[in-house]
């Protein structure tokens, strides 16, 4: 039948996961983990900063348009100006809500340290959970570490997409491939 035994597959996957995160548990590992968190969040932070700048520019543009409309209001164009001011007010509310959302989403330095600390605690107990834990604990731990597994039986390889940082709210993976 040429099937892969569950035990063999589990052992390979566990070894890959433990080897991947091993540098974080060695001397200077906490610093490496914090840098990995910063690197991953850094790209997200840059996107948030760019989005905030765009929203801020649009908000300034709306304010300038409002001022121009108010400065140039006449009895003949009053109805049109009122209508345009209403539209601009709605756009302004939407942009202000967007700015508040971006502020909530951007991570502070304390949050980065918190993520690194939580990940470090998780990694410190990872080997015990994967080697001695009950199946449900293993499953939860592996899901936190692995994004995707591909098995190529004809080629005899396993390919894993491992999370750079084992934290559910941080995207970013690295590929590992080993022989069966």
C-alpha cells in the first residue's frame, strides 16, 4: 500500500518543528525572538504608517475643500454647497473612524515585548508538550507553529510552512523541507 505510518510522520514533523525553533531557546534566543517579532511586525507597522498618512492627507484635503466651499458660498449655489458639505462630512467621519481603527491595530513596543515573552514561554515548554503531551495538546501546539504541511510521497519529502514566530496574530512563514 506504500503508506506513511502515523508515528513516522509525527516524529518527522516534531523534529522539524523543534529544530526550527531551537535557536530561540539557545543563548541570545530571547533577543533573536524579539528581533523576529519586530521584523514581522515592522512590515505591518510600515503599512499602518502609510495608511495613516494617506488617511490624514485625505482628511486635510476634505477640510480644505470645506473651507473653500464656505468661503465661496452664494445665494445661488447655497443648495449645492450644502449638499457637497454633507457628502464631505460623511467622508470625514469615515476617515476619522479609519484613523481610530489604524491606531488600535498598530502595535506598541510593550506589545512587541509581550508577544516575544508569550512566545518564549510557549517555546520553553514546546518539546515537553510535543514529546509527552496528550494528543489534543500536541495538536494545539502544532497548529500554533505550522501554517501548512505538504507530503510528496513519490519524491519522499515533507514540506512545512512554519510560522516565523509562534504567535497566532503574526503572519509570516518560512519553508522547511525534509526527506521521509
